[in-house]
């Protein structure tokens, strides 16, 4: 019974295509994230949503658009894929929320979606 | 700007050795520091540290935080091949959003 699940796990596509990655968490957490891990293993935050509201939007190209239909789901759509988008994209969730800091900050990660752009 | 620096970047040891991994940070309104272990897939949580000088232990792993000098260390004693992984340090900063800033990680390889 996976806590944070992402699909697909692997994605190979051509430059210029549009693709989506989906994420779901069954932990009842308020906040979900997308992180990108590049070839040097550097994990960098891209977006965060709290109860469907965007709260973190790091310096990410406009081609990346997150969507959160409800607090258990956070999808990532990427337009006009480029070679540099090749990476592992991790979804994560936590209990941290805007209504007062009450949590550890611990993130629970999905298994990652490896995107390869050719 | 928030910064996290881990050292060494990589380390090769033999089973039974003890290793110390370092993490120094500069984070606005520091709240806590987390350590994660990443094997082949998702990072998994090891420790959360909020107070200076209090060691957290889990089996052969232990960690401690120094909020004055802005660093943390992760110790692994009697290493085993299963300890081979990337160890990530992540301080938690000012927002209420759970945002973690990850260091580059230390890649540990334990040889039989």
C-alpha cells in the first residue's frame, strides 16, 4: 500500500513533446511537492502545493505547470521538452501547512519518475 | 540565499569501518535539519534534529547538530555493504511550508 505513488516510473520521449507525470498520496498530508534530481544527484525543489494552493514556485521555466485537483494529487505537465529536462522527478508530501508550523518538516517521497529526453 | 554544503562528496570504505559525514548550512530562520538515505530510488528519512548537542541514534547510525556553528554530522559505525547509498542533508527553513533545501549529498560506497 504505497504512501506516495508516481506514474509513470520511466518516460522516454523526443525533444519538443509534451508529457505529464502524476502523483498521489494516501497519507492524508496537506502539502505536496515536486523535486527534480539531476545527473549530479542534486535534489532541488520545483513546486509545492498546500491544500490545492500553490505556495512554492521556484525558478522553473513556464513550460512546467503543476496542477493539484485535490490535496491528495499533484500532477506535473511539461511542455516542449528539452534535453536539459532529463532528470528524475520526485513527488513528495508532508504535513507542513500554512496554518501554523506544527510538524517535523519530514517529507515522504515517491519512487521517482525518470524522464529521458532524446 | 540558503546554502547547504556536504562533505565529502564521495567516500569509499571497507566493511567494519566507521564514517563521519558532514553537513554545514546557512538557512533563514532555521527550524530543523533532516538526514535522508537514498539508495536506488526514493530518499528515506533517517533523522530529524532540532536541538544542539542532543545525539539521535538508530542502530549503527547517529547524528548530532550544532546550531551555533551551523553544522551537523552523521556517523555510521561498523559499516556494512547495505549502507552504500547517497546521504542527503536537508535543513528546514523559515516558511511554514515544509520546504527542505537539500545538499548535494555524500555518496558512500562500502566494499566487502
